[in-house]
C-alpha cells in the first residue's frame, strides 16, 4: 500500500498546546520517567506548546518553515566541521561527566565499553539539556550517542525524542520504532502518532491511537494519545468528532499534573475551531488555571479572543 493517501492530507489549523509529560519531568512517564535526573531527552520532551502541523512542522515530510529540509539537517549532522561524509561529534560541555544520568539509565549503558559508555552518557546529558532551546543540536548529540550504541534502547529513544523535537518526524518514527522493539515499552506511541501527523498522515496516527498497547499507558500517556488522535481528526476535517472525543471526565480533574492543562487546552482549541467561542474561552480559562508552568498558550488564546494583551489584569478573572 502506498505511503501517501490523498485523504490523509491535513487541513492544518491553529496551535495545539501543551507538552506532556512533558512527558516530557514531564509527566507522561510518571512510572518510567521517574528515573530521570537532568540527563537525556524524555519521551515527552520537545513538545512545549506543540504547534499543529503547518506551523513549524514539515510540509510533505521534508520542507520546514525556515526553508530547510530534513536532508539539509541530516547533512549538517553528518558533516559538522565542513568535512563531507565525516561523522564529527558535537563537543560536550567540559563540566558534563555523564554521572548526571539516573542510575537506571547508566545501568543500560553498562554493556558498552568504559570509554564508549562515558561518551554516550555525556552526549545524552547534552541532548537532554539542549532539547528545548536547540533541538537541532540536541539531535546531533543524540546521533553521536547512537553511533556508539545503536542497540541500546535508551539511546534509540533519546534519538527519537530529539528528532521529534527538531521536527524530523520520519527519523523520529524510525528511532522510536527501534526503541519499542528493543524495550517493549508502549510509552513512545503518542509521539509516534504525532510524528505521523507531522508527516501528513493523520489516518496512520489514528491507527496508532487504536493500538491495544495504548491501554497500558499511564493516565498522562493515554491523555496525550487522546489529544494527538483529536488533532488527527481535525487534520481530516472531522472537527465535531475531534471535540467530542475530548469530552471526558478527566476535563474536570482536580489533579495538578501537566496533562490536565494540556487536555483542557486541546478541548478549548477544538471548540474554537467549531466557532463555539464562549465555550472555548471558558475552557481556555480552565486550562490557564491548571497550567502552573506555562506549558500551553492558554493565556495568549484568551487575550486573542478578548482583543486584549496577555499581561492585562483580570484576563482570567
């Protein structure tokens, strides 16, 4: 079957906010991600105020808004320093030792030789530190780790997360599929589905959302997948179905976890797409009230609806 489906081309509307986890401390991974310190990228990272496809995501899987293509980025990663065809590792900060990683992560690297394990650990730490501010460089560090440890699940996961953050959705899918094969973990499914959306394949995103393994995700992971699936439905022009799919009891959760704000924001955004402005504003306010860390654009959306600015007093009063 062809990879391209005409009815999968997204309509690409406005921003879908929220980083999970992020999943990113991020909480999508309340179970597994508790092992992280400040090291490698986490499966929810790189998604702070995630845009809908069509903003910063690639068009047809290759072209980005900045005019660069995935091939341009791959070329940069392979030929840093101007040496064509040479794989030159990006430098790590001198204070990085690799000990910043959680013990469990370092244990996964113990199968490597001492020198390789240390280098991989340092590059993973750098990738984790850079992923929000410079995802392209974070990806280069993840690639440097991957070149030394392609059979280690945590390394393939880091490469996939960094690729996702850098907008390299095809690479993200490849790496996250490998990570899932190695580890058996379903935690990568929401990011894989969102990568399918980024490549203009919303039906494939919905196929992943229907994977039975989704039921094994924790609450934050299941909510993240629900948000991705709703976005896929919007990509297909199914605006009403997208909003209905987000009408779940968890919208009124009293939890302070980041997924609450993300869910409310996604629902408000879906309502706004339907022209239900008053309801949308109500849920943007609810999202802002739950968004203690500013992970969504809820305040901006409220200000936009009110014709005001984000700093105005009483915006969510």
